[in-house]
C-alpha cells in the first residue's frame, strides 16, 4: 500500500495544521491579553504555553489511545475541549476589539449625525408652531386692524428667522457628517451592506460572523494536527512495508550453482560444446606454447610426450 495521493501530501497537511494552529494561537493569545490588560505579558506566556500543550495533548491522545487508561483519556479530552473554548473566547475578544477599533470613529460620527437630525426636526416643529400661532393671532383680529397684524408679523419674524438660520447651519453640518461617514465607513462597508441585506444592525451581523469564524477556527486546527499524525503513521507504515518487500526479493533470488569438481558439474551441454569449439583444452594450449630449445651441437630439443593410460601406466615417445 502506498501513501495516499502523493508523498508530498503529508507535508501539505502539516503546513496547513501549522498555519491554522499558529494563527489561532496568535489571535487567542493577544485577545486574552486585551481582556486581562493589567498583566498582558504574563497572560501571553500563559496562553502561549497552553496553546502548545493543547496541540501536543491532541497528538498524544491519537498516538497512545490504546496505551492509556480511561481516566487519563477523560481528563485529557476535557482539557483539550476546555482549551479549545478558551482559545475561541480569545479569538472572539481579538476580533471584536478590532471591529470596535475600526468603527469607533464611524459610531462617533453616526451619533453626531443622529443628534443633529433630531435637532433639525425639533427646529422644524418650532417653526411650524410659530407660523400656526402667528396665523391664529392674525385671524383673531378684525379685518381693519392692519397695523396690529403688521406688528404681530414683526414680532414673530425675528424668531422665525433665527430658526431658519439654525436649520440652515444644521443642514450644512449634517451634510458634512454624511460625507465623513462615507469616508470612515469604508472599513466597515461590508458589514453595513450585510446589515442592509438582512435588515438588521451592523453589530448583530458582525457578532454572528465572528461566531461562525470561531466555530471552525480552533477545532479545525486540532483536527489538522491529528490528521498530520495520521499521515505520518501511514507513511512510516508504507516505508516499512516497502523495505520488507525489497528485503524479501533479495532473499528470494536463486543462487547460481557452483561449478566445481573433476568433471565440471553444473555446466550445461551447450556451454561444454562452446568451450570445446572456441577454447582449446589447456593441455593442447600448453603444448603449443612450449619453448623449443637448441642443443649445443645444433640439434633441436623437443620435450618428451607422455601419455597417461588407464591404470596409471605412463609411456613416453622418443624421437
């Protein structure tokens, strides 16, 4: 059995586990440090060690599940789940703090805008009330009281004019605030758009979105760490099996028979015929390679040829 898909895949799983677990630990540690800002450095050390211990504990549970007792399993599982919840709370604190930092100016400008719009509505009501009161007093006077009617208008006109000036100033300020909101709302533009789509408040949309993130963030990191351990074990098993297969193949190879003995046992008939045809016998080759020596009187010395007959009798020929 070979490693699933590719030999590179376990390293991809390990890289994904490292990135997700590392980013989750970063957000959780700094989120908890914001929550306990009085001892931020100490909280960073504590939370960082707990995050590392959580991942090691998850790996230990997977590798030694069959070797530890039930009480130890229960305690370690509860500890890992508790640390996952703590990490999720830290991530929620970090993201909510980031959201508040991005929207603080937006909320401040929004509050100013709401106040000025309410003030503008109040001035409109005051102006309408003054106009109605002026009309009522003019109608209560006789038709020939022209001077009195003119005096009433002169008394009410300064008040109405002041309200108009205030309304004009407020409209200018409201326009400036809306422009500022457009500029500051770029950072939270997606949240505003989602709030309009679901017909709800921006804070509610951001809150549920953060819940969705923390629901898959740290649990996914733990599962990826366990998956990396699984891929490592499968790869080690595959390597052991491949080594055993190679070792068995080496031992199963047939050894060539040794060709020893007087009559050269183990040679095939074809090999014997080839040797007899293309390679002369050692005795004949030795005879032809002998050195012919000259005798002192000019004769030629030829070594005696000896033959070994059956029965061990040796004969010689003399030229």
